[in-house]
């Protein structure tokens, strides 16, 4: 994993409000939920642990600059002020939130926050597309850059005491990655309107399509299209269903609809090859066609190109929000990648 080491330019410790796990366990489940909702709603960073980890006792660690902070169902007598290392394991939850808030404040004209995945990555989408096809006015496919990031804590062994006991050093790392998001912007109904009910539709039969209905997405095999009724027959699992054309979309891999998209491109002064060239470049899979008669070449320097694009985003987006300050601590990061391997 490519990682960027975080470090402090000022300060060494973060003041936290610590609440023992016993006080949390005494709460009924709905009260625990109200407590968590309060912290999320007010955008207050926290670390909630049910067991001891790396020397930090179980409980709730709250990172706040508000000396008059109140919490639902927790009296202030349960508050204990403790200092923790600014690069400790609990502090990674603080830093993750600080970066998230800074991106939303300083980059809101460039980025759109999509949420968080199961691995703890915060996900942002660049608002401007990298590529639209077949034209800016008629868009079937649109390619966007995504920025993922998470914070990881590593406790390195840096030496040993005469007794043989290990000496540790805590470090926090920023792990940014970029990915490509491909969206299909037009339903099959709207595409058909743009191509004048041409015979291109026959090339879509027995291709897999995406059915979107009430927020749910299902993949099925397109078996028939009835233009007059604005419906289609789609094989989903072991049954065939009738679906409105307005609820049917092409899937995000354009290589599955070669003949259909080739015909559309000709109508809009674009080409299917142009679509595939951008698909290959932006997914770091293969080079653009130079000779259309030859087989498309795989991208041999894909890791180098990927890192080059990632560095540009680190420079233009992430570096612009640093340094980040909280209490008396100021965070920054080293611009040179280090390798983190499993076991660190």
C-alpha cells in the first residue's frame, strides 16, 4: 500500500474527554444511539472502544475544543480529561474527521462527498467529468475520478530495552487512492429517442442490462424491445419480466455493447474507438489504438501512470488543506510515499 506519513509540526498531545466503558454500558440501547447521533450530528470526532487496545482503556474518547460540551444521558461528573499522543491509535479517528471536514469546506466546488465504505475509506467524487460520450449535449457514458482515503495507525518496533522489552514508535499514515467511476446517464427510452428507433436496437438483444426501480438495481438479459409500448422483456434469474424502457440502463462497461455504441457514435460525430481509448487510459488497462488493424496493447507502465495521476491529486487537493490544526497540535504529511506491508 502506498502511504504518506503524517507528522506533527507543533504540539505532541491531544486533550480528550474520556468516559469509562462502565458508564456507557449502563445506558439503554436507545440512549447509546442518541449519544452516537449527537456526536455525528455535531460533527464531533470520537473513538468508541469496547475493549482495551494498545494500552488505551475501553470507553469513549471525545475530541472537542468546547469546554462546555454536554452529552445526552452522560453527566459531566463522568467526564475525565486525559492527554493522548497526537499520532496514537485513537487519534487516527480525529485526523480522519479533520481531513474530511477540511475537504468539504475547502474543496466543495471541486469535490462531492459520496460517503464511507466498509473498509473505512472516505469517498469523494470530482464534480467535473473526465470524459463524456458521445458528446457534451447527448451523454450516455460519463467518466469521473474518485478519491478514496483512510488513516491507518502503525506501531513500529524501533529497538529493545536491556530487559528485552520492545521499544515502540507510533505513526499515522494517510492512504489515498484514486479510482474511476463510470455512469450511464440515459435510460434506454431516452437513447431510443435520440437514435430515431433505428435497427441498432437488434444488436442489444441478449445483452445484459441494468434495471433500476425504486432505488433497487437488478441485472437481467434483454430479450425483446417493444418501442410502441415503451417496454422491454428482460430475463431476471429464472423468470422473464416486462420493464419500462425508462427503467433500463446500459451497464458501465462499454465493451459489452460494441455494435450498438459504434452505430451511436457515428450519429454524433464521435467513435466507439474514442470511447474505448478513454476507457482503457482511465482504467490503466491498455493503450489507445494507433493502428486499428492491430490488437489493442496492454498498458505496460500502468503503475507509473497511476502514481503520476495520484501525485497530481495529492498536490492539488490534499496538500491544499494542510497544515490542519486542532487544539495546540498542527498536522502535516510527508509528500513521499512509503510502503506499508501486511504485518506492519
